[in-house]
């Protein structure tokens, strides 16, 4: 017989999993964000509903983990390159979307709702924060590089950090209305010490760890440990744990590529378990019946909805006027910034649990009425934001389609990775994931060629193991890899035939390891591939994981822009910069740098352009390489437009001076005669 509330941990966890599974599907049908659905489900099964569950230690543990996780993922989603590129406008919009809600929020809380001073400031900071909940709509319409989107993302960093700092002061003050000078000195010192550890020490430590540990499980556990350690240190520094979770996400952001298996694991486990249970636990605290019986709660909910929505719209309107944007871009900025979800929930839960002294009485900073009102605000703002973002994104996508001219360069991308050694599979596949464009989902091919002259069972088993390892790596990013096994009398010939048969656009191969000094730098196998394969070829020499690189020096010879594949090469550079969060330092001629400058304005990536034409001084570049640096050289083939005799010396330089660095040799596609 089952008694309520449920006490069996197996039964409790089963119930939670079924709720997580079914609720988003139901609410998707009625076009309400699933985040609201899980909160509603929590209120139904909680003490104020049917009473299936009570908030015991098990629920609180998962809830705390979800609370920290939701802040961590929110900061990982932020594109720091976009923020740097639009830092001026992002700062302006960030101040608009922080100050306007703060002012209106404080005034309405104090004079309309009659809340205490400290609670009014806290609620105002809640209005100021927002979550990029509707960003998925932006990606669906493929307008993520729009200027309004980039500015809004940057503004999100500004307003959320400022709102969290307000929260930190409130938590540290413990409800005291007047704060002595000593409090501010201690607060600043704690913040400075914590910032040094999180933004300097932890990234250094993480970089060393990723260089030496390639096991995917160990990497995830390490990230999880960093998250909770940072949250604990934040509490030790007398600021709130969610601030530590948010800031460690910003700190580790460059080390976790957006397309990597690690990032996918972080998102998957958080979105599947921790965050949904946190949302359900929030719902268990809510009593929706109060909304229909308590006029005070109705007034609070109505005020929070109106103030939250109006203040964010005014901020977007001011930004539109200041930057000269159109109404569709304004709708985008309003839609992205109006969603009160993750940060709002996190802050409200902190306020609900924080006890302060009001008139000699110890009470919660945020009472149940405010908590219920905030849930209604989340419901309405998320719904309004979805409609606003959808409308603006649709119109902007139509506008971009009209302005896009047809181009012959848009050939379907297919990336081939020939693999033969277990030790090189992971690095080659990782580079393939970094190079690939987001618009292509299942365009990576892994190939193993078996000599048809001497086929044996061991070779076939090894081939299947290699391909299976590559498949698992790609599957970890929610993509599909095409496994290819080829039987041929000549391995090089087999690869070239696969390139022709599958119309491969790009191929990645590992650098040949010389067994003696008489061998050529590339080796006979690679030289055959370069002579007879028509695709773009990337020859990769790996010393450390690509995600640990901070900058990539790219050297491009004169006249490379005359080749038909040059635009494709630039797009690959942009993919590298964005997917691996690495800064590009490009050495090239003035004419090519002008072309790159145009792409820099059009696309968002971190790049520095340097004029360079004297290839006899190539070794000067070696002095620019430092710790965690890599090199990419645009090479040439016989008959190429950029044929340069100085390139013949590159192999000698690489072997002698660049062995300890990651480098890529790019060979453009052969002309199809």
C-alpha cells in the first residue's frame, strides 16, 4: 500500500523522471515554455497540491545542484567573442536593461506594493536580470550573427552580473539597512580574492588538466568539481553560491568548445536531470490556489508582470533609438531580454531562504506571495518573449534571404577523416567537429582502408574498433558519423577514390611520423594524397588538445584570394575561432587582409590582422608563438595561383622550430581539369 507523501526513494525518483518526460511534451502542445510546465507539475505533486512529495533532503540536494547548474549553463552559452566585438553597444544596452528595471522595480515595489526597502531593492534586481530562454528561436531562423542578437547577448552579461552583485550585497548585509565602511572594504576584498581565484587560477589549472587528461568521463567530473568548488568559495567569500556558479562558467567558457562532446555532456546531464528537478522543487513551494483567494498575491503578480515587461520594452526601445535599429531588431532585443526564467528563479529561491530582520522580526526576504507572483511573471514574460522573438526573427530572416546573393561557393560540405591509428582518432575527429559548419548536421565521414592483398580477421576487427571509437566521439555531440571501410590494393588510392565517390569537400589527415632522416617531411602516403585527391586537405600535427589553445597564428601567402576555395577557407577559420574560442592572428598581404576585414565586420570572430609579405622572414613568426599557441599555414599545390617558392622551406622550419606546437598545413583543392 502506498502512503502519501511518498517515502521510498526509488518510487520518488521514478515519479520525478516520468514528470520530466511527460510534462514538456504536454506544454509544448499548448505552446507554453516547458520551464513553466515543470514548475506547474511541481505545484501539483507538492504539499499544496496532491501531496505526493515533500521537500526532503533528497529533493533539496538535487534542487541545489540544479540551481547551480542552471547558472553555470547560462554563462557557458554566452559568446564572449560577440561580447568583445560589440562591447560598447552591449555595455550601453546592458545599462539600459539594468537601470530602467531597477528604477521602475524599486518604485513600484515600495510605493505600489508597500514592500520594505531591502525587499524592494531585491525585487528590482530580479526585474533587471533575464535569461536568454528564446535564443533557440534565433538559431532556428539562422540569425544568430545579427547585430541586435549580439548586442543583446553582451547586454545579458552586463545586467546579470550587476543584478547578481546587488544580490551579493543584500545577502552579505544580512538585512542591515545601513552598512559601515568596513563592510564595503571587506566585501570588495572578498570579491577581489574570489575573482582572482576563479578568473586566473582555475583557468590555468583547467588548461593543464585538459592537456594531460583526455578521458571524457574524467573531464566532465573535473568540470563538475570546478563548478561546486567555485560555488563553495563564493559562499566562503560571503557572496551567494549562484554567483560563483555563473562566474566559473564565464571563466571556463573558452576551454569548452560549443561543438565538443564535453559541452554536449554538460548540457545533456543538466537538462535531463538536475535542472528539471530544480524546477519541480520550485513548483512544490508554490500554492496557486492563493492566486484565486488572496487579492494581495493577485496585485503582486499583476504588478510584477506589468513592471517586468514594460521596463524591458523601454530598455529595448531606448537601444533602438540610440543605435538606429529597425523595429524587428527592437523586437528581437525585447524578446531575448524579457524572459524572466533561470536567473530570476535562482535569485528568488535565494531570497525566499534568506532571513532578515524587519522591525525586530526575523522573516524571509521574499515571502510566499512574492514567490507566487514571480512564478506568474515567469509564465507571462516567457510567453510574451516567445511571440516577440518569433515575430522579429521571422521578419529578419526574410530580410536576410532577400539580401543574400546566390553564390557558386556554397558547395555541400563533407568532411572525410581517414583513420589508421587509435592514438590519433580523438584529435582528428575533434578537429573535424571544430572545422564543420553548424548548418550541416551529419556531414563527417570516417574511413579506414584495408589492403585487399592481405585481408585477415585481425585487420577487419581493428578497422571496426577505430570506426566505432570515431562514431562514439561524434555521437557525443548529437551528430551522426558515416563509417566507411574500403578494400583496395593501395591505401592512398582507396582514399582518393572515396573522395571522388562521396564528393568530399574537406579531408583531415594526421602528419606523417618520420622513421628516419632520409624520409621526406610529409611522407610518400601524404604526397600521393596531395597529388591525386582534389579536396581541401588539412594535415594536422597535434601536441595538445585544440580546446586548450588560446591563439592560432595563421599565415596566408599572396594571391591565395585568387583561388576559388578561398571563401571556404575563411569560413573554416571563422568556425575554428568560434567553436574553439581561440583568437586568430593572421599574417598576410594588405589586399587579403582587406578581404578578411570585410568578413570580420560581417561575422563575429576574434581576429587580429597583420601585414606580412616577406616569407624569407618566416621564422620571425616563431617568436610570436607562446604557451597554448598554434600555427596554421596556407600551403600550395603545383599549379596553384598562390605558388610560392618560399613555401618549400616550410617543412624544414616546422621540423626544426615548431615541433612542440600544434600546427595545421592547409592545402587548397586541386583544380578540376
